[in-house]
């Protein structure tokens, strides 16, 4: 097929057939190479969809354009039908003009037959459907720099980041919804379900004692001669702070790890804790070669975070409270198939803590009462079952801080009660709600639960430090605080064991506790005295305090905020004294000389 035949067939394919003869037209559109002819928009309007190019064999050869109405061969309503309609309108328009002195004429029969054969061959060939996307040209606008451009850009970036975070969060929630049926509901540890509580038996505690005896320190339970004389009772202290990690938590942690199946050991365990439970689980996980992950709130002490990592545990800081950390740990346990170990409500934990009761009965066989610190309830539940099973006559007393009486409220109500908590020296006992297994196990085994104030906790920390040379945290000292506050007068003349549960107290907190304990004990006082502002007035006051045996720690004075005459000054003194009797002696002596004396 020649190029002219191809052109004719193409025109016929699009709906019309005609012959246009003009050698001058060919000459006018010939390119410099002398072999290419382009039918430009001067002949066909700009709306014509296709531009054709043909190779010219001879510059004198006439170009023939064939038009014929073949609309019946096209699909009705399709693209070619609309093109056919457009060509009919163009044909009517072209018929009114002459092209280079030549008018259209009807094709001969041989030309029609020849073009019909060529067109049929082209129509028989399958055509590939192309999707034509019109190109929209947009002019690029140039703008000058502005000082606000950076701010606007930052706003857009922040907006995009927030939208991305929102989308990511929604996607994560949808993914979690697909994995877990109720994503909005708080996750519940299947072994610590409050709706289906479990009870620890004495056989569980006996089994725990047998399995952990090789991995723990058999802590002493010694008598305190000075404190026994001071409080008129035989006072013994079970010193659990002497464990490797400094608390009783090692018992339950080790027993829980020994109970893991081979599959659970391979995946590891995870727990949420801000202190002692995390340390115990990390240490014994290292000893038993079990991978441990602990989730700690962001306020966890740096010392405990460092220790957990030194024991080989993976530490994750999450949330500003322990509940947030716990929720995150439960989700991680599900996603990574790890075993979640509840620090105060798991059955294995309760059984492990109960071994303390067995040791107390071995070390002090004729004990009358045991004072147990209470936080989540796991310790007192295990000890109560162990002691009451072997010796029902022993009284079990629970002691907790006044700032968080969650166990006493739950024990009175008979079910879990969520209470508000505030900061306390006994931060290890600050649990808003006790464990369901612990509460159910402790029912019927506890004789009394009391609460103690912050001043008594500080004083008990001071007493243990001075008398027993024991550094004990606030949660471990609440047993002695109950005795100091006279909350248990029925223990006079009895043989009492108080459990010192831990010694992991921060040094700054220890310093504050010592100062507060000295103030409560009457050994650190703050007095305000209005003296003369004449030369020698303050010197006379300090001389009298020295003569009375007080040691001045700090002194300062003020003139602007007193109601007396302008020639007076208020002097504030912080001093050390021997005891409360000494304070009364100083107050009496100062009031004989000065009219305005106040001692705190």
C-alpha cells in the first residue's frame, strides 16, 4: 500500500470519501526534503482529531482525498458516530469553497472499489483501545519571597503531621479492632479477672516454698530489744529488705517464672511496675534465662530503671501513671504472645509471697500477731492463708497509708472499690484498687485493717534507721507506724512480728523522711520570737537558746510583716532539741523573757 492509499483509507475510515486534485497544493505543502506532505489545519479545521502525513513519491503526483458517508458501519452512539457527525458538518462547510481552483467531484467506480478493499482490510484488524487523558496546561505563577512564607509553611507542615498522626491512630485502632473484639474496653488479665476471682490454697504456697528455696535468701526475723522496751511488747522484724533486689517481691516473681511452660519461656514475660516488682522480675529472669520486659511510667526512679537494664531486662517507659503502663503491657503481651505477670494479684505471685508466713512460723513459733503492709493485697492474702492454715490463733493485721485506703474500703464493702490516691512516703502501697484474687483469698483470714498517717510513717523510718540500723522504705515501715500511732493497743505484752517488706527508698526521699521524723519526734523545732531591733537583741536570744541546750540549724529575721512597733524584729529559728520535754522547757524559759513566742 502506498502512502496515498493509506491516506485515502484513513479518511474513509473516519466517515467521508472525496478526491481533491491540485498540484499547486502539493507544491505549497512540500517540505525542504522534498518527500513529505502535511495536510495542515488550513484545509481541515482545528477540531479535526487526527493529522496525517504521507510520503510523496513524485512532486507532480496529485493527492487524492476520498470522502464517503459510511456512518452505517459505525457503532451507534459511540465515539466514531460523534466523529461522523462532525465530518458531515465539515463536508457541508467545505462544499461551499474552492481549494486552489479545484472543486470536489464524485469518485469513479474503480476508485470506490479500491478504497473499499483497503478500508475493509483496516477494519478487520483489531484496534487497541486507548484512554486519552487531555493535558491541561497550567501556567506556573512566580511569587516574590515574604517574611510570612516560613510561618505559613510551618503551619501547613504541622497540619499535615497532625492529619498523618490522626490517620495513623485511626488505622491502628481499626487494626486493633480487627484483632480484638472490644478495643474501647480496658484490657483484663485473664488470670486476674475480678468477675471470676481465684483463691490461693495452702498447697500452692507449700509448692512455692519448695520451688524457690534455692534461689532466695532466707531472711532473718530478729527481736528488737530497744523497740520492745519502748512499746511494751516483744517486737520482731522480718527483714525482707535483705533480698538481692531489696524487697519481698522476689518470692512471687521467681515462683511465677518457674511455672512457665517451655513455649512461654521462649516468648518471655512482661509486667508493669514502677519499682520492686520490676526489679525482682528482671533479676530472676536473668537467673532463670527468661526474657523479661518491664513497662514503667515515666516518673519511675532513674536508679530502678538502670538496675532493671543491668539485669538484662527490656525497659519501656510509657504513660504518666501505672494504669497506662499496665494497659500498654497487656496489649504488648497479646501482640507478642508474652506472659503478663501481675505484681500483686496473680495466683503464682500470691503463693510465692505466702512463703513468708511459713518462715515466720518457723522462726517465731509462738507468735501472737503479724503486721503486714497492704497495697494491692497479694502479700497479706498469701501470708494469711499460710499462717491461718497452720496456726489459726495468730492474728493478722493489715496496715496501709491514709492517703490510699483501697484495701480497707474494699474489705469493708466485700468487693473491689476504686479510691483516689495522693502522694505518700509509702508510695509502694499507693494502689487505687486491690486485686480480685487477693481480696477473695483474704476474706475471712484478716482480723483487722488500720491506716497510718504520713507523720507516723516518717517517724518509723527514723526509728528503724537509728535503732535497727535498717534503711527501709515507707511501705515497709507502716507496721511499726501502726504501733507508734497507738492504733493497736491490744498488742501490749504480745509477741508481734512486723514485716519490713523493702528498702528501696530514694536518697532524697530518705533525707526528707528523716527531717520530718525529727520534727514529729520533737527533735527539730521551728520557733518564732519577737525581739528588740536594738543592737544585741538577736545575740541575747541566741545566747539563751545555747544556755537551754538547743543547737541552732538556721536563723533569719523579718521587719516588714510584724504588727508590733517599728523597733522590733521577728526572728525565726530552726533548732535541734533532745525530745518533746526539752521543747517544753525551752518554750517556758523563752516566754519568761519574751511576750511573743511561738514554737512549731
